[in-house]
C-alpha cells in the first residue's frame, strides 16, 4: 500500500498540467466516524434439544484526523464540471483507513458540489470496502476552500462458528456480525495552481 501511494504521489507531483484549469491539491480533515455493530448469536444443543437466539447492538463514535491529495482536471478555466483522482487516509480507532477514489464535481461559485466513489482499506478489520462520498465545498479564495462531506462504507459482514461436545451434548454457536461505518468530514483544501 505504501509503495502504491508513493508511486501515485510521484506521478501527481511530476505531471505537467495538460488542460487549463487542472492542478494538484491537498486537504486536511477533522473526522467524526460512527461504527455500528449488530450481531446475532444462535446456540443449538442436542441434549436436551434447544435453540437460543440473542441479539446485540453497539454504537461507537470516534473523532479523528484525515488527509487528501488529488489532481483536479478541467478542460477550461471557465468549465463548471471537473473530475479528480484522489488518495486519502484517516485515522480510525487507533488504526488507519486508506482510500483511492474518483471524484466528480460541479462548480457554481463560490460553491462546489461533488461526489466520489472508490475502494477503502480498513486496517482495523483487514478488509477492503467500497465507499461513497457526497460533499459541498465553499471557496474562500482562488486557492483555498472549506468543505463538508459525508462518507459511507460498504457493510462489513463476519461469521463465526464453533462446536463443542460435553458427554452426549453437542453445542453449536453461530454468530453473524454486521458493521456499518459512516463518517462526517469537515476540512480545508489548498489548490497549488488555483482554480476559477
């Protein structure tokens, strides 16, 4: 993952803009993440024959920091629409989420509306998930802006099974867990070349 990031960063930094209005940018974010965990546990035993089902729900909130780097492509300075490949990372419960996204936006000065989608690596769960972001950006100047965005990640599903035998009694425990992560990001973006 680190090699891919450095390769991507190297391409961005050494690229010469081929389109008017295109340019490199980076951003920092304050992030509030919600982790909702829903679990269902089924216990079966053979002697006496019985089945017990239990449910559990927990909600954890984390306040973290994040960063982004990307390259905005516009055909002309006067175009309202743009697209941008973007790499981001944020801390999450003493772990890190990496994401590679493709961002599409529409500028209506001083606002920009955008959406992005991509793949995230959630280290806490050693899992890759799809992500979707909707955001609003407010331009403070030609090179700086403030933004707010909501990111949702594809659900993480886990299943565990265990069986134990005590005498004639066999006990089987099946647990299904679904984890849902949503994040709200409030951030600052700096455009090296400036954008109109």
